[in-house]
């Protein structure tokens, strides 16, 4: 019995550390908008800091929260994706005042194009579902 307990404890420890390893891998977090690596890199650079659940920026996270995106209804997801395309195309995001302080967070033309095309495609794919 003692042996079994030890075995169970070892097994448990193994599974636990394995799950921690998996969780720290690049598997998408539940609730978060799933994005291909190149899109995620753009969002992480220029958007995620304000638009996530833990952001101090209440207005920003109320408008858009990448961390809880996947919990939205289909209609809201489509709306949010279209809004993203809109603000990026219009050059409204990231906000100008923010860019004055952090000019390196500005989207390059190429990044803006790649991001807009992706969100538009995602919106269409959702509608087609
Ligand atoms: C410095 C913080 C900050 C960053 C960085 C930022 N935003 Fe925002 N965002 C805000 C705030 C604050 C609002 C709400 C007030 C407003 O609309 O200006 C907002 C609003 C929005 C809205 C809703 C606008 C509407 O009219 O419905 C969208 C969509 C959006 N942001 C997308 C983005 C995207 C995409 C990026 C990255 C390219 C980004 N934001 C980067 C702060 C930020």
C-alpha cells in the first residue's frame, strides 16, 4: 500500500509538471482569441497591452479584450473583428498619444495590412459557419 502511495504521488507529480509544461507552451489560452503566430506578434506589440483583462486601461478593455474574446457570441465576435479592421485602416489604433510616448509600437504599413486582412478573413469565416 505504501508503495502504491509513492507510485501515485510520483505519477501525480509527473502529470502535474507535464501539464505545467504544456500550459507554458504556446497552446492558446482558453477564452483568448486564437491567432496565428504572425498576427499574435503584431497584436502583442501594438494592442494587447491595453486590450486585455488585466489592463489598467478600463476604457480599452471594455471596448475590446483579447483575453476573453472567445467567450463572445458569434455576432459580437464578427462585430469586434470588423471594428479592429476599421480602427487599423483608419490609423486610429494604437492611440496617437500612446505612440508619441512609445513610437516603436506603431504598426508598420505591412503589419497594418496583414492584421486587417486577417481579421476580415476571420469575420467572413465566422459568418460562413
Ligand atoms: C494605449 C492603449 C491602447 C492601445 C495600445 C490600443 N488601444 Fe484600442 N482602444 C484604447 C482605448 C482607450 C479605447 C476606447 C476609447 C476609444 O475608442 O478611443 C480603444 C478602443 C478600441 C476599439 C473600439 C473602437 C470603436 O470605435 O469601437 C478597437 C476595435 C480597438 N481599440 C482596437 C485596437 C487595436 C486593433 C489595437 C492595436 C493595433 C489597439 N486598439 C491598441 C486603447 C488602446
